[in-house]
């Protein structure tokens, strides 16, 4: 079980990296491609976007590699056990509320003239990242015994 805990801790760290990478990818792409941001932001925005995409891609591959390793070494399906499904359900609910509130705020900000494409990229990054962050939060919460 010690090996399984090590894998689980690593998978949580990879989820945090996925959240950061995905948000950087989407938000920086929106900033780099927006006609409302200065032209000097296009280059750095696209570089940060590329780095974010790379981080997200590498960490998602490592994440599923760890899940496969847990299944092979310990014989435990760490992604589809009852606890993981419950964590994903709760994380999806939390992400739903984050994206709902963020969408209302974005629609309000859009009324003041901010580019809708930029807001859409930020909302996309926020929705996926909030799911990953909530999944890590709820997984840690159960580990410490602080369940609701």
C-alpha cells in the first residue's frame, strides 16, 4: 500500500501541473491572439501558451502512466475505484459553480468592451483547471479525514 500512496501523491502533483499548464495554454493563447492587447504581448503570449501546452501534455501522459503502473504493480485501478469516481463527481460539481460564476462575470466584463475571444479562452482554461484543482482538494480532504 505504501507504493500506492506514493503513486497517488505523484498523481495529485501531476494534476496540479495539468491545471497550471492548461490554464497557461488557454489564457496566454487568448492574450497573444487578442486584437485588444498590445502587439508586443503576442510573442510572449504564444511562448507561454506553447510552454503551457507542453506542460499539460507531458503531465497528462505521466498521469495515465502512473495510473497504469498502479494497476500493474499493486493491482489497483486508481482511476476507476469508488473513491476516485466520488472525487471526480464532487470536483465536477465545484468546477460547475466556478465556471457558472466566471461566465456571468465574463459576460458582464464583455459589456464593457473586452474581447469575447479572449474571455472565452480564459473561461476554457478556468473551467478545466478548476476541475483539476478541486479533484486534488477533495482527494486530499478525504485522505486527512476531513470529509464533509
